[in-house]
C-alpha cells in the first residue's frame, strides 16, 4: 500500500526543543497539505504546497514553524522552540490536481507531538 | 472565512439509520466533503458534493443544498465499526483548501 506515510508516529520532547516531522505523499500527487488536529476538533490547515512551491500559509503558522518540500516529493515540517500549546496531532495529506478543488485529500496517520 | 457547524455527538443502534447534519457559511462555495475518522487514525474520504442533491455510495449517502448552506451524511444499516468521528469540510470558491468542522462523534451500540 503506497499511501501517505508520516514519520515519526509519536514524538515526545521538552519545551524549547526543536522537532522535525516528515511526510511522504502518494507518489503521483502534486499537492501536499499540513494540518494540526487537537482532541475533539477537526483538522486545522497549516500550509499547502503544489509541487515544490509553498502557495499558502495559515495565520496559525507562526514564525517558529517552517515547512519545505524541496524536490516536490516528500515534505518536512519543523517547529522551533516548542511550546506546550504545540502539543497536537500533525497530519499530512496529499491530492492530485486534475479538475481543481474537487479531488479528495488522502491523509497520513499523523505524528502525535507531546511537549513536556 | 468559513463557519461550519455540526453536532458534537450522536448515538444510534446497530442496524438503524442515522443522519448527521452540517451547516456552513462561506464566502463562495467550491464543494463539500465528508470524511470518516476512527480514533487515533487518519481521516478517510467518504463523499464529495458540489451540486445540489443526493450522492449515494453504498450504505452512505450525502446530500447538499447550496442555497441553504446545508448538507447531511446518511448512514444506513449501521454497523459497530461505523463508530467514528464524521468530519464535514467545505472548500470556498477559488481555494484548494477545505476547512473542516469539529466533527461529529457517532457511537453505535448493540
């Protein structure tokens, strides 16, 4: 099964540390999205790439957050100087741009971040 | 921006039918998605509506009324494995980014 994969599945770190997550989308998908989800909430949009270009960033994405997709394939999301409020599930999704916004997103299982 | 409202929790009996409603207010409209999410797992795509009417896919159907800003997901012949969170997501005009509601936690009991 070549679905969306994320690594690591779980990350526990102390406040103030930097963390980096990786997402490998479905290979033929050119759109890649990062979301954050907390308990009892739906996924909140963070940022979006089409190929290697980062086309949109949410206001939720403070300057401590940075995302890259250097070759238009895998993507990384880095959080610097982590805070308690960063504890959440970080979801990656990918889709294939064919007919515009109608294509469904395929989600990975997420990286659960816990800040001590 | 988008405002999406769906009930927080619903319960239903195995074998029954349940309807999960979603209302939205958005600046323009490009489509509405329904996703299923089991606890600790990724959301998985269920349905997509862009025109008014009913889309049927097996035990699951989704309805859209754009003039009313309203959709529902209908689940028939409920099974225990249908216990999950059901997420309504709306894509505004000119965007590729769906905005998700908080999700409706469905509990199916015997």
